[in-house]
C-alpha cells in the first residue's frame, strides 16, 4: 500500500515536471530582451524603399507601425512578420507596447528593431514620455512574435513594375496573416498542373523567368515556428493576362 501511493506520488511529480518543461519549450508568451531605435526625423511612418520590396505599401501597412529588422530579417523570410515590442522603463513605457510589421532590413547600436517614429512613440504612456524616449534614441525593449491580423483583408498579390508579361514575372505578397513564414511559392498551370517553384529575389519579392502560361494557380508554403509546413492554395487564380502593377485578390485569409 505504501509502495503504491509513493509511486503515484512520483508519477504526479513527473507529470508536473513534464508540464513545466513543455511550457518552456513552446514558450509562446516569452519575450526576448533587446534594444530598439527609431527612424530619422523625416520618416514618420515606414519607408517606400524597404528591403522587403513592399514599395509604398510598406510605408502605410499596419497604419505605419512598421520596423526594420536586423537578424530577424532572416534573408527576407522575416518580411511581413509581426512583433509585439514594449520598452522596459515603467515610468515611460506602456504595458502593451506596439505591434509592428517588418518591412525593411537594418541595424543600429545592438538593436533588433529600428522602428518608424509613429511606432516608437506608441511605446510610451504619454506624449511627454514619448519625447523622453526620442531623446534617448536607443532604448531597452523586449519583443515576441505575434499573429499578424488584417481584418477584412485577403492576401493579395501585387505584380511588380519590373515584370514583363509574359516573359518575366515578379510579385510581392501582401497582407500575410498569422504567425507563419512564407517559405516557398509555386505557380501552377490550371490545365495540366505543371508547377514552377519561384525564386525569392529579395525580401518578399518572388520571381520567375518564363512563368507558366494561362491562368496561374498560386501555392504558398507556410512554415510555423515549430517547422510544420503547409501548402496553401488560394481560391482565385492570377489571370492569364496579368500585367505589371496589377493587384490580385487571392480570396483567402490565413490565421
Ligand atoms: C476575400 O475573398 C472572398 C472569397 O473570394 C471574398 O468573398 C471577399 O469579398 C474577399 N474580401 C475582401 C475584403 O476582398
């Protein structure tokens, strides 16, 4: 009897211990300590020429709450990812901080993020506190990756101005949602299902010389933080007569 109850006791302790371990391993609520700076004076919102290739869209996405990433840029895979950033000083900083979207690459003095002035100001509790944060220039922060959310927006494809139909196709994927990375993109002919893997030219710009002909079915490979992969096939095709500058609605949201 005594032996049985002590083995139950060990079992319970083991369960508690394993639960602790798995909480640490997934750690979806863990913040990472780092530093952040802000854009120069002229740039209140984002930039038109960020390394992600979003163009003018990159200046206004997420209301202009955007950031330049250094290591988190991850050769362009990090473009479009969303992070909750909050600063540390309890006198100046709000508890929630700000959610920013990565639109560019760059680094400063030990920073993971260079934030648009708008987003940086949003870290503060008050306008006076924001002025103090700007005076510091570089501040201690903590961050974690969060879901991107664009209510009432489907993922869209913007055909890059450098495209030359039908010989060369380049496009940018907008309104990437959730916490997944887009790690590969394919275009498939809708008739005979010949597919072609695209190249990540830079940032979120996907390209192919000699794209398949006819209406094109887009496939995006989403990878989550555990490395699980899933191909997403939007309901809308890119039409056969796609043109540089056009924007196509994929008809899907991914959360
Ligand atoms: C998103 O796609 C769905 C399905 O095609 C469509 O009904 C809806 O209007 C689209 N939403 C927006 C905001 O474009």
